[in-house]
C-alpha cells in the first residue's frame, strides 16, 4: 500500500520560510512524478509545483521564484522549500504521487499539512 506522509507545516509570519517534506513508500520511486498541491479554506485544491519522473520541474505562477521542489529517490522523499511566504499561501498542503507525467491526475495523496502565514 502506497503511503505519502507530509511534515513541516506550521504557523509563520509574512516573509518567513518553511520547508515541507513528503515521505513516500513508492517502488520504484523514479517511475513516479511528485507534486505539491494546496487548498485554502473555501477554495478549490490548486497545483503548486511538481517534479516530473525525468527530473523536470514545474511551478504555478503564484509561487515561481519563491518555492523550490526537490526530491531524493534513494530516500523516497520530496521537499518543498517555501520562501518569502505571504498570507495568501495559507492552506493545507498536499503531497501527491503521479504515475507517469506530472500532467496526469494524481494517483496517491498524502493527508496534508497545514501552513498558516500571518500578516
């Protein structure tokens, strides 16, 4: 059974940084694309960024230049470094595993971790 477990969420102030981590039980990890999504209260879940199975990385325009995705296939982890956080980044952040290309619908989801940015 595939499990994705996020960690690292919390309460920070505007301009602060936070690093989220996702531990995945995927075999082989390299055949999956990994993505981060978020859902703010009263809003639809939205794409944040993804790292494709071939290593290519994509970001939503709203986080480009502030967020960085990285993965370690040997450790089966994918991280999301978030810098210059803004109140509008407040959301529950979800890690997702995608079979094949990052553009496909995620197959597995983590339980989510709350990120709150105070103004």
